[in-house]
C-alpha cells in the first residue's frame, strides 16, 4: 500500500479553473473521502490522482515515488467507477481475470485470486453469468472484485454507489468499509453523499470551488466546521442560520436578536464584523423549552415515527427542529426551543469563517 501526498495541484480547462492549489495527505492504509457539491472539482481531482488527467502544476507522490508524470498503467492503482465498467460479453469470472491476464499473471495465480475475491464478496454462484444477468449491487461487487484481484497500491472509487437504490447503497457501503478494514488498503473515495462521506472516511476532505475547505476526521469536521459552507454542507437536515449580533458576556459571548439572547462558547468577539454575525444551529441540537429561547412558528411537521422534523420560521428566517416523535405541534403553533452554548456556531458575515477562540 502507499501514502498519498498531493501538493499545490492546479487544473484548468480552458479559462475555467477547476482545482486551485489542492494539498492532500492520505496515510498508508487510510480511507480518504473527497466530498462536496457538483462542480467542486472532486472527480477531476480523482482523475488527476489516477493519471487520467494531467495537472497543470503541482506534485503527486505515492509513498516515495513521484508519480506526477507517470501514465495510469504505471501508477499501480485500481479504479471502481460509477458505471461499473464491466465487459458485457465476458462472464464474471473473465471480468475478474481480465486485468490479471493483461499483466500476464500465471494462470494458477489468477485462479487463486479469483477464488479468494469470489469468497470475499459472495460471487461464487455468479462466476459463469454475464453482467446483464446481474443486479446493480452484484455488478458493483464484481467491479470491486476486479479491483481487489489486482492488489494495487491504491484503490480509487468514483461515486460507485450512485446508481443503486437507497437500501442497496446502505448495504454496499457497509461492504466497502468492511473490505477496506480487511485489506488495510489505501483508498480514496469520491462522493457528493454526506452519509457515505461520514460513515466511510478516516479522513474527510470537503471541497468547494476547487479548494479544500476543511480536512480532518469526519466527526471533528462535523462538530467543528471552520466555515459556513462546511457547516451547511454536512448534516441532514442542514444547519439553520440566523442573523444576529455578537456581544461580550461575563463568560465567553452572547448572540442577540429580536429579544433572544443565547450564550455561546468562548468566541473571538473582536473578529465579528461590527458585531453582526450569523448563528448556526443544527436541527438535532435544539430541545423544547417552557419559556425563553427561540420562538419558532410551525409551518409543516414531518412525522417520521420515532422523530419528527418541524419546518418553521424564526422571524422571517426558515428553521428546522428535530422533535421527539410523540410531540405533534400543529401548523401555526409557536414552539419555544433552547440550545446548549457548545452547540451554537458563530460565523463572520463577510468571510463566512467560524469565530472560535484561538482561531
């Protein structure tokens, strides 16, 4: 396996800048996920790592090897695509063997690897079928098996689950993580799905407009977003944002708006733009309050059994709150909601950056 290091990666298509000085470090045996909205550059970055696109500037290293100018076949990678990319006229067995045969691997070794991969992925009953005789999940397992059989230094996944239905995505997602843990393989995975990103990654890279907006362990990035963009992108339903004023308090700071005062964790008060800030509160972090707190007028209630989501307004601003499933407020009702100081995020209006002590 290999450590992956990218430094200053830039890529343009004509006058369009797609990647802007991207730096990435993936440890040997790590599982990195590149996540971000459509058009943020994540798939282009993966293609640069694979050698399918050449960067305009920057350097790539796999372990001690500089692979910046190497052809894809010389990089010792295996890629799993969104479209499966199976040969339709070949059986599962022959699809698994294809890359090994190109490398002139001895027949006995090919048979041994196919048997190992088939057992690992539950493909034994399917070896003599053609791709058209398989379900979407089975095809994706064959695509993964073909990559695993090659035993590359690096696995690359380009949105491999986007063609599967929700239930199957969840199952194959678990399979991918189990395989990674079993193989101890270095993997880089591209997705726009934050659930995949949060559950699969050892290290998460959130991309925005061709730059890495934030990197780190998934739960750390989720709990402590450095920018409003990251805060808004991670989380379902998305974080709520309310305009407010930031004031000093006896301990830390306080955000104030329309008679509402919320204490927040220690914050860079002086970094606020004239005291005007944006407050971020996740729907899952609010709790009902008897008085005070946030006054949210209900517009729609989504009852999902064990929990409900109240779509409301706080003044003119939209606001979503997660409630216990037994609470059933009606449209037009006003809910009082409270939130702990450590769950109140504060962002600079002009830059969108989080205002934390020490930042």
